[in-house]
C-alpha cells in the first residue's frame, strides 16, 4: 500500500507536508512523530493496519518536507495549532490520534483542548515530567547540544546514528538516513531544522501534561518501552491510577523508540487497541 504525499498551508503561512495511506472512507487515524523524526517513521504501522484505515502522518513544522519556522515557535501550542489546521484541512469530525514522544505531548495537549474530536488516543513513551527530568530528558538535552550540523560522509552519518541509537534495526537505520538526512554542498546534513529544534528544546519550558492526562475522556493507551529511560514506570502507574480512561502496557526489549525497536509487537498492540474501539473498527 503506497503512501500519497500531500501538502497544505497552515494559519501562519507554513507549507506543511503529510503522508496518507488507505481508503478515503477508512477509519481516520492521525500520527505524530517524535522530536527529530518524520512522517515515514510510521510506514510499518500503516502497512500493518491495512486499507480499513485512512492514515495521516504529519511532518511537524521544521521536519521532513514541511517548512522550517522560527525556533521560538517549536513549542506545544504551535504544534497543536498545526494539528488543528490539518484536521480542518482534512474535514475530520472524529478520529484516533497517536503520538510518540514530542508527538505524544502534542497529542495529549490536543486531546485536552478538543476532547470531543477523539475516538481514541495512543501515546508512545511519554508522560508528565518526561521532558523535564530524569535520565531520558538529560540524554535528549545532551544530544541536542552535541549533535553536529553536518557530517563529512554517509559513513560518518551512519556511525552517528549507530552510536546514538544502538538498538536500531537495519531498517530503522536506513529509514533515518533516507528521511532525516540529505547531501548538500558535498556534506551530509539534516533535512530537519536541527539548529532551531535544538535551541527550542534547550530553552522552552516543557508543557505540564498532568492536566491533559487528568482530563482524558476517551479510551487512551500509553505504551512504554520496557527499557525506556524517558517514561518511568511510576509515572505510568500514576497515570493509570489517576484516570479510568488510561490503559498502560510495556513492550519488552524496547527503548524510548518502541515502534523502531519492536515494530511487530508495537503494530499488534495498536491494532488490538483499535479493535476495542467500536467506532474505530474498519468496515471495509
């Protein structure tokens, strides 16, 4: 099932890119990637779900084929507004929303502001406090401050990713090289706005996600990597205890990047959760 590449213009004039898979009358599912990722990161999930769903994966501002923006705009509310504009562009009434890491924070905050629009919510490896404290937050701040803006060769770029993400499969590594990097003026650089994203991540206060978790009104699945340094088990348990809509699960042998490390288990879990949502079951 091939993806269709599409663009729209948001309220501030940015041209944003998204991919879509499936039949136009399928169950709508919107996917939001993580901090330095891109729409194609969801290819495996889209193929696993099949044509019963209409899947939209957004290149969030500054990433993939979407326009870059001022660093100060790389914050939760701007991302939420971009999602609002995508939903309006697609004429979606109700849909399922899935987000990983940064995309999970944006999905949670969208759910707080638009609870009536969601059939279900899936959050991959982020919770309240994840972006502010703990080993994972420290690791990401370190990565943001130390990541080179370019590399002398594809071999050097590959070595960077292998050192940064030692659990990456060959498919995951190939995806990052293909969709997050490009050759420009004899050097290998980033497709995304690495400098602006790093500046924002190191200077903008993370959004408090507890209000969004407490306000959840739709069935919501939080997925944690069993080896994650980003979403503590105690936070997962506190979210489950704080709202009856929250379901939680861990996937063994997965880091913060669950859908990369254990794609088959992740895809099966998402499929099973969607099948528990009566209005989100495909009819074709």
